[in-house]
């Protein structure tokens, strides 16, 4: 079975149910954690579409390993772009982050990695989409002045994050990824009305596992705990991955999972793996107190990922020597 854990809380950073498919968002050290040369992917989430203040969230990422090494260590880099928008005023969050990773095997089975992330982001809102008391006379007149003075509707900030990661693998029998990451270490400040509001540091502790149950079946187990005082979040899911074809360049597999965001929602999750591609679908079913407004509906989430080697053209050589 497959287990995934992720947590969510009010006023926290963006989050996804398919945490194992948002690697660089989970930790900058995960920008090197794949068995190939480069990786790209995206995740889209539409949450609470049944209520007026629905959330739309997007993440796109790209990671690449570097051929050269430094003092026997492997190097990699990555980047991701995240976007989130919610509410009547279209309050949005945009951030671009670049990651650098150094990793080193400490035994035939164990590799450790250190990653750092540097990012820049912005928050903004659109006051013209709101309604104010000055616009109500005998009826609502949106063309009247709002009576409010918004000197600033957007704010930028820089961000710094760091992550430590451990990868353990025993041939095809099992593999596990464990780590911890910290974001907003520089306490970035955002100001709309003259007061600087600091983004709270966030810590994420995760474990992602896969164990071979038989020649065609794997058990997956993932867990993520996230703390951003005073809020915290757990996400857990479990399921099976079944291989329909294991032939090279024709591999095909599917996975079915059942998950839970603690105290908030249950979600089924389904993935199809074909050659270098992976596509996923999950759907949150809300069971918190907010279900009065959502009627149990939560968020639909789509993911896609591509992992492959870069084809390097051969060097030009002369077939026959010139005498």
C-alpha cells in the first residue's frame, strides 16, 4: 500500500496532497533525488471550488544533475515556480526559487545530500474586485470611489531555505528517502499598509518509502509533517504500485492510494507510470468543520512528471586518418 502525509493550516505556505511529486517544494535537497539526468514536472490544484473563496495553486519545477563533480561529490541544480490565488480580492502568491545541491555516497546503500534554495516572491491583491461601504447608497454602485486609500497593492520579498536529505536503497528490494528542510530562514517581510509582516519560518520533516512485495507489486509509504508556528499539518496516504510491464523502454505501472490530511480531508490518489512519464490525480473530500460550506467537497489535484537522460551528440571524428 502507499502512504503519503502532508499537513495544512490557516495562513501557511501552499500545500499539495501529492507531496511526493513536489520534490523541490518539499526540500531543496531533493533536486538531485532521481535516477536519471534531468527531471521536470507540474502540479495543479483547485480547492474549495464550491464556495466563493476557492483556492487555485500551481507548481512547476525542473532539476538537472551536473556531469562534473567537486572533491568527489555529485552536484545538481533545480528551480521551481509556485503560484497561489484565493478570495474575492484575488490575493496571490508568486515565487521563483533556485536550488543548488551537493551529495555524496557514504556507503554502497546510503547517500546524503545538502541543498540550499534562494528565491524571490511577491504577494498582491486587487482592491477593485472588492466592495466598500461608500459604494452603497440606495443600491450598490461599483463605479463610486471606495473611500479607501491603498498606497500599495503588491509587496516583494527574498527567501532562503535549506534541506538535509538521506537516500537508502538496497538494489530492487527497497528504497527510502528521509529528510528535513527549513524555509523562510531569513524571516522575509511583506508590507501592504506600512507594517512589516514577517513570514514565519517553516520546518518540514518527511519520509518516503518503497518496498518490493513481489515481482510486480510494490508497497509505498510516505509521510510529511510540517510546522509553521502556530500552525501544523500532517498528510498520510497508503496504496500499492503494480507493474504491468517491466521491459526496458516499455515499462508501465499504476498505483492506487488512499490518504488523509489530518483533521481536514480524505483523498484517493491514482498514478499512471509509462516509460519516462508519470501522471497523477487526487481529490480531497473535506471532513473538517468547513464541510458545512463545502458540502464535503475539497480539492482536485493533477500532477505530471517527466524524467529522462539528455542525449549528447557524439564528438566529430575522422573515420580514416589523414596521411
